[in-house]
C-alpha cells in the first residue's frame, strides 16, 4: 500500500518538476493509472489482513452459536457445513433456509476444507445436532486458499466426518455440484467456471465421497446427478453464474437433502 502511494506521490513530483519532456508525458499517465487502482488495492489488502487475523473465520458465527441453547429432546437439529453454496441458501430470494425446520446454516462463502475443519467443533459439534450435512471441496479444487491435492481434501473431509461420529452426530456427505460455462457475471462478462474447477476433478472427488461414505456407514447425498445436463455441466436454468444455484437450483436440492437426512437417521449406529 505504501509503495503504491509512493508511486503516485513521486510521479506527481516528477511531473511538477518538469524532469524532461518524455518523463513529463509518461509520469502523469502512470501516476493516474496507479492512483485509480488504489481503492481496489486497499480493499484487497484489508481482506487479506482480516483473513490473516481470523483465517478460518471462527468469528463469523461465534455470537450466533453462543445464543443457541441445547436442543430439546425431540428436536431434529441439523447443521449444514459448507461454503457459499450453503451460505447463500439462507438468502430470502431463495426461499430461506428450510423454513420451520431446526436446521442451522454454517456455510461461509469462499471457504475450503482446511478452514471448515478448524471451525467444525464450534460451528457443528458444540451445537449438538443429530445430523451434520457436509458440502465441501469445490473451493479446494479452485485453490481458494492455495494449491491442494484431492488427497488433501479427502483427508480434511474424513477428519470432519470422524469428529462428528465421535460425538454421536450422524454424517451426510454431499457431492460437489457440477459447474458450467453458460453463466455470466453481473457486468455481462462470460464466465468459464470449468477452467478453475475442472469437471474431471469434481467427478473424481465425488467418486471418492460416495465410496468413502459407503465404506464407513455415512450417507451420500447426490446433488450432482440431479443438477447435471447431458453435456456434463450444471443445468443452464439452475444457475446464473455456472457455479452457484439459483432459486430453481435450491428447489431441486432441498428435497434431496431432506431425503438424505432421513436416511442418515435410519442408519444403525
């Protein structure tokens, strides 16, 4: 930040001092370009500093968790752990998050499995749910917190599932959603989601999730099959950006989640 401010200041001084015709022509243009970028640079530095201070975002739900009392004996409490696909589910335009149900949303946009693993105890276990629904991994593939192998992701998901089981919480492991290149950003630019999240890697992680769930007595929640089209992409009508579900997408996902929760509760411990 100080370096960029210095560039703006130094370039302006050079221009005012008239240090040569060429410099006088170039420096103001460079200074203007640098200074225009300052707000964006500052915003990024602020975000990075906040992440360094609370990398797993343990503070996001701390107050909300403290306000939640222990579940009633007959309460079917379910906690959904995830990233933006879970986080956004609570938005009013998507119908809210399972109205009338004792379901708790603990998604955080942009998160990867190492971040979720760090906050799994306060955001899931300590809330004493009967079931935990884990949807995670797409941001690992995208490298949101740095390069990760599929094995890294698998290890983190395994640890979350094992923590849940050790505390008597039944586990639902959700498949990653497909992505598509049909969507556009808010400014109309085309989005190529399949480059950042290669479909082959999504398929590989989903295959592991299904096999791991079967081998360990967890419930596998297959969102992928219900959302994918004949091209292997997220159905055009179910997303605006090719990554996140829209209201129609969540309408497809909700009954699948309910079915998986029922299946998890019916399993013998």
